[in-house]
């Protein structure tokens, strides 16, 4: 059975049928096979060969046990896909039929009724083929033959006179993470990974719509609607924007037109934390002789984004100005949320971006080793006020610059920019991830014994791709106000002092360098676009790694197979020994590893925020996972918040009060990232012991205006605590307005967690309703961990002595288990 989707349908305003329709061929019955085999198997489109093999029980679930090793043969094979679809006589009456592949992974040959139509070589491009003359009424056979990306990549690599790092992945335009990363498995896929369509059209079609924002005031937003229209014949047409019509004349072939359009009293699209991300729908119709020829709807936001890099006495600034206001950027880095991208649902995209919003983020960086994400990702960012730093898909290797490769890249950029440019969330286009740094710092030339000529060629190739082809393609396909381009992230490697005084920084002295977390207080860049530390995922994830009964043991080879960083467990353990008592019990070790990760990132984020406006951005590595794994993520593969994500939510609040202990002195900071300021703000301090007894109360006699950042008078630690044992004390800080409104509150501990003299807390959980609990304690309950199959509104939090806290649950739970840091320090 075939299905035809009429996007324009019947327009009540004209009462006339549309002259175009789109039909998804993904709905047909697809088959696939290894080219060596004769038997065809059932396939799913969109999909990947790994999933099709798993669905046909040819391979076991690659995410479980050590099955990843058992499926590596797939990448070296060639695979055939085919389907038979029916074309009706009515469909053949259309003047034009385009066959559109929105994503083919990666090297393929497309056949229709036995005729070769096209060869493809890029996972990220859209392939559009005119097929009216190749179709017939009745049955039509569509076949796609996929060649091994590994085998083709190796052949391409042999043509270069020197060894490219991590060859052959840089020679193939496909998702680089598929070749394996230090958080992801190696699954080099093939298949039809996006929708396949037949587009039927007559007379003319809208090829592309760009929305140019010319000028914005409170009274009006002046736009230009830039349209590319392809026509079969010249003539007079009507171009309508939200039913406002313009008469236009079009010639045969490709036409480019510009139509002015105004939005009165525009409501700005604001990033999360500043207001609502207001959106407008622009419904565009193309008519000829009163018939609707084509239609598109663009959903836009009115906003301005600028990247400011001004020289100053310390180097050069790096920050985003949004709607004319400097924005302190708070966010994270995104990787594909599944190794098999066709399994990423719209619901998963929406949830992960809502999780960013709920954690007070305003930006997410799409990392350059993954994919240009689905439309749903950008739609979710638009709707939640999350700006997008968009890398192009190049990461951590050297790339060729022969004419064929450059043309391929140019078309890739054109396709993706045309698709994404009207999203208000897109803030910046970045050429690549860590390639400049790889060339300069990673020692590949020495490792592979490059000659001077080889090294010069690498730089020539780099400049050709990232300083010429990509920026030129952006200039050709973007309106000027949207063309913000940054060649490489980071701009300077973390071993160079300039990486802290200009540009964006990936600081990996923590983790890779094994420097203590406290080094973050010294290594503060202008804009931190990557830094991170690993933590274990939920116990649910750990158990999911096993196909049988889980043996939760750090020495278990299955668990080791799901830690992709060769030194990962060693590094986690070394850091844990510095700050915590290392538990022997696996469940407690899992819990403490999450606390460790959260603690490290809290130190980093607070150091960055205290340095405002020298530092104007902090994007930690990383938000999410692509499979069950021990990694840097704050949300695990199943969507569970780790301790890090709960801490990020607290650390990214628009208003925070922070204490910095340095050389025996406590420095106090009030920070406000909101557009409004707070007048007559005072700082209150209390020193308490873990039993809840008050040692000291002090109120700053300074009343200050909180607009950006303020620093209060410093205090001596010795003066605050006297001769008392600081291992059993904490400092409670409150920022309060004159009307008694609490603006921000925080706690500061004077010692590392392992040195705290905690008492056993009597934690009581009372059910308020099926989805609400109240939790209380008699003494300090440090890092309270609530366990159960639900999402807790807060978790991994400190519960102060003789206080209670209400927590909401995403769904009712009969039994809630609880643990605190005391339990890990007093193992039986």
C-alpha cells in the first residue's frame, strides 16, 4: 500500500488543490542483504545495517557484554538495499518528480528500475534526482548499493604520500565518532539513515528560503524574505507571506528574489534565563493563475547575536552579545545521543534539551565529530531558549584538500546551512573540533616521521578547508547578520599561555594532565568551551551492560569494555583518593565517582563565574552519551541525571553567592547574570557545626547593587573559626535584599570531603503525596542520594542540620532508598 502526503492540501482561501505533494518511500517494504549473499532480509528505513542485522537476529545487541568486538566485520562488507513501490497514473500526470535522499551513509550507488542514477560519497548531504523519465506506472524497483567506507577510505588514504592520523576516517565524509572515541564504541555503519521521498511538482518550486533581519526596533522588525525559485517556464506569479501578496515575474530556471516584510511591535527571542524565546510563523505561498504552486512555513525568532573580540590589557575578549546585551554563556557540549542515530526519537531530543533548560543553560555546543542533528534538535533549542554553537563535522585529525574533497565539503556546507540558517538558536558556525590544536600540539608529525614538505602540506590542506572553502560557502549561503564563523575550537591549545588570554579554550590539565581540581582556580580562560571529568552512570546503566545477571565489579571485563578511555579507571581512582575515602563496595564507589565528577566541575564553573567579565562563558564536556558507558556526561544514556547535572543546575543559577578560600582568606562574590539588577544587597554569613550549632553570625555592613558581579570584604578563615576544628564546620552564605528577599544561598566547607568529621544522620522520608516527599535530618546529611526508578527534582544535595526539604518525583515510587556520604566513610 502506498501513502501520499499532501503538505499544502486544500487551501480554504482559494479552494484549489495544491500543485505539489511529497510521498515518503521510507514507508515501503525494504529489504537488505550482504552483497555476497542471495537471501534478502527485512530492513527498516530510516535505519542502519547494524540495527537491521540485530533485528534479523544475525548479531547480538552490540551494546551488551563485549559484543562490540564481535560486530567489527560489518564495516568491511558491502550491503544492498531495495524496495518496490507503486506509481499511480495520477502521480505520473505531474510534470516533475524528484527522488530525494535526505541521508545516505555513505558511499552508495542509486539504481531505479535497473538504471544507475547517481553515486554518493557524503553522509551529510541531501541527494536530489529528477526521475520522471525513469518511472513507470505500476511497480518500480529502487536499489541502493553501499560500499564499505573503510575499504574506500583506505584506498583514498593510499593516494596521500604521508600517513594521516587515525586514517582512514578523515577521508570519508561521515560521522567521525563511528570510528570509536574515548567515550564511544566503534560502529562504522552503512544504510539509509534519513527519510527517502518522492516530490511531485508542477510549473515551479520553492528551493530555499532565507530570512534576513535588516533592522529591529521596539516598533518594528524589518526583514527581507530571500527566496530561490525554480520554474519550468517564465511568467507572472504571486508570492504571499502570511497572506500579504506581491506580484513577481520569474524567468525559466533558477530565480532569486527579495521581498521586504515587517513585523510590528516585535517580541524578541530571548535566551533561557532572560525571558521567553518568542517565535513567529511565516507562511509562504507561491501561486500561478490562482493555483498554489508551492508552500513553505518558516518558524523564526527576532534576535541579534554578536561575537565580541575586543583587545584589552590582558589579551582579547570572547563573548556573545545577544539582543545588544553581553551574555554570560552557561552550557555544555553535545554528542550524538545514540551510536545508531535513527534510534534518537523526537521525545529524546526534546527531553535532553529541556534538561538543559532546567539546568539553567543558555548554550549548547554541537561537537564536530558527530552529526548535524535532526531538525527536532534545533526546534527544541529554539523553543527552550538554548543558543547553539554549531561545529562543522571535522574533529581531531588531518583532512585532505584535493578538488573532489573540497567540492564535497562545499556542497555539504551549503546543504546544512540552507537547512538550519533560519533557526534563531544558531549563534555561531565553527569550522572544526581541535584540528588546529592537533596539528600544533599532538605530535603526529613526529610520530609519523613527516618531512618538512609533509608538514607544510598539512597546513596548506587545513587552511584550504577551514580558512577558504567553509567561510566562502558560508558567505554565499548565509545572510550577513547570521554569518558568525570561528575557524577551530579551541583557537589555541591548553598548553599555551595565550589559550587563557584570548579565544576559546579546551582546558584538559584536569583529567589528561592529572592536575588537581584546584588548578581550575588558576587556569581561567576568556571562554571555556571544553573541560570535564568522568563519572560513572546510574546503576541502571551499569546493569544494562550485561545480557545475563550483572556482576558489578570494577575488574569485570564487561564493565571495562564500557570504559573507552584506556586510563579512565586509573584516573578516576587517583582523583578519588585525593578527595574522598575510596569505597570497596561497588554501589558506593559508583555513588562517590559521581560526587567526584560533580565536585570537579563545580570548582571549575565557580572559578569561571568568579572571573566575570574576564571570563564570559563555560561549556563543560559533555551533556549526554551515545551508549551505556562510563564517561564525562552529566546525563547517562537512559536519560538519568548524574550528580553532575544536579550540581550544574545549582552552579548555573542566574544569581549565585560564592566563597573562594585563598591563602587563608575567604573572598566573597555575588554574581548576577540576569538583565535586571538588585539594589541594596547585603551578605549574611553563618558558621555552623555539623550538629546545627551556630558558631558565628555576621552581616556585611556593605549594601551594594548586584549588577553583574560584586566582591564583598574578605575575611580571615582563622578569625571566622578561631581554634575550632574546621573539619566539622561549614559556612552558610546568604545574599539578601532590603525587602528580606533571598537572592542566593550557598554553603562552603573548609575541608575536602574525606576529611569531614561527619556523624551518622537520622534521615527521615515522609510521603506528602504520591509524587512528593519531605526529607529531614537531625545532623548534617552530606550529599544525600535518593535511589529509585523515578526522576527526583533534586538529588545529591546537602541537607543541613535540623532542616527538611520537599522533593517532587516524576512518577510515584513505593520504596525510596537513601544514602549519604557518611555511609561511604563507615563501611562495615
